[in-house]
C-alpha cells in the first residue's frame, strides 16, 4: 500500500527516490516542517526536495498546512509548512489479551482516532476464537467506514511467543500451522505485523511515552502475566527470533505453583495479576479479611479488583501489592546490575496501583541492586496506560512499512 502511494522502486535511481520519500514521510510523522528544513535534515538539495514533496502531495500522502508563522525566508516570505495526511489514511491497532481485546483506529501521526474495548472475550488457540477475533476487528473497521484502500496496515500485539519475521503467534491463534498474520491478511487485505504485547507496549512508550528521551530503558508489563521490553541504545532488543523479554518465566521462587508454561517456581507465579488472584484466595481461606468478599461476587475476583481495592486502602490487597512489589524489585535488581538502564518504566494494568507498588519495588531494589547502577536508574510509572499497546501497534506498522516495506 505505502509503495503504491510513494511510487515503487524498480531500479537503482527509483529505489533511491523511494527511500528519500520514505525518509521525508518518517520525518513529517513526528514534526511538520518546511522544504528548507526537510532538505537540511535529510541532506537533499532544495530542487530535489521540492520535487519529491510535490510528488508526495500529488499522491495524497502529504498535506500543505499553510504558511509557517515563525519563519521568514531570505526572500522575505513565510515558507509553507508540510505534514502527513491525517484525514485519509489509517492504521488499525489491535491488542489481544487473555480476557479482552482492544482495537484502535490511528491516523498517520499515530494519533488515536477511535478506541474500542471488548471485555466479553476469551483468548484460546482455536478456529472458533480466530473467527471471533476476525469478526470483532471487521465490525470495528466497518463501523468506522474505512475503505480498505485507505488502510496502510494493521499492527497486532498478542500475549505469548511471537516471531515477527513470520507473523507467527505460537501460543494462541496458531491455526492450521499458519502464521496469525496470514489469517489476518486473508481477511483484511492489508499488510499485517504481529508482535508480542510487551514489545508493542515498549515501542509505544519509546515513541510517545516517558521513553522518548531515553536511549536505554526497561519497560515492565505487569498485567495478567509479567513481561519485559528492553531498549538498548535506542533499539528494541528482540533476540534472535523475537522471544526476548520473557521475564515472568525466569526461575525465582522455591514454590509448588504451576506456571502457565508448565514449570514451577517462575517469577510470574506470584509477581503477576494471575499470581495476585491466587494469593488473594489463599489469604481469604486462611481467614484474612477484605472488602472483596468472594461470597458477594458471582464471578471469581480478578486482579483488576484487587488493584482497585488496594488503591482504596484495603489492607489485605495492599499487602499483596507490597509483597509483589518487593519481589519484583528484588528480581529487577539483577536487570539493573546486568544492563545499567537509565530508567525502569512500569506499565500494564497492575501499575495502576501507583505509589503502593512503586515504593515496595524501590524497597526491593535498595536491598538487592548494586548502589552505582541503581543510582543511574529512575523508577517511573507509565502515563500511557492502556494506550501504550495500541500506540505501539501503530508505530510497529509505520516502522515496518517505512523501513522494510
């Protein structure tokens, strides 16, 4: 799709021209600029830059935003300002979790145009679940009334092991031994890029969150499970096949709790939303009191409710968060000692516990991290919240189509 708009590179010269056009679009996604500014930044001659920008205008990928108020050219005239077309071309962002699915329509500046959350959802590795997922996404696209020709691509974040090079999701929606991207491409007729949910959130944080000014940071996704994303020298570290960051599956506890991976003693058996739920019910069975009385609820109490109760001062739930935070800090001490990051950014649903969680993490870090690398590292809570995954999905699409497409 993007190459149709920019012009396909068929030989050395046209390929070079295509690369220049992609560089212009990438620049203007983040900031509107004038032709002199674009040419200076990309080291293009003004005649070459002017011609390329005119072709991008003709193709509808850029818009003339009018005169720039605070700049005067050498001829005494205010130069024109150019930016990407935010009204006609869109990206679909999809965040597939164990018990909910979030879908967003984003424009070319990766801004959320519309966001929908479906909570009546149960992720399984079945054909029925695949069809349900496709139907939910299709209904959302239909409701927004987007022509397929105006969809630049779809970015999908999903829990579990994902190989972005092939679009395979190995734990869920891996049907007929075909990549998830294959099934979605057949249904939506647009480029589809699939990545692990934590990696997607890390991209979102790097591009539009607290990681924008950081070259080296770690993002912690503390939700139903526990994942970790690493930005090293400005680049997302994915490992050889894309499986890096499975922090929740490092052996940490000498317990008999069975992890979803089939092993015992994984960090995520206690430091995760699922672990919180298990510990909560153990405490209730031992006679501890909580405003969350299981007898008052038709469904099993979940980690969202435990986090909210802790925020409201429920002592049992606060103790669960504090113990979780201390163990998370203890485990992150090894990450700090190993990687020496500038920051650890806490994200995911459980990060909504705020200072109750943050202070207990810091307590674990103070006890187990080396003083000098700890001094380099700030602990901060993401401000993007649930938007991180959807914004990251949009950024994934833009990165792929403008760097590799």
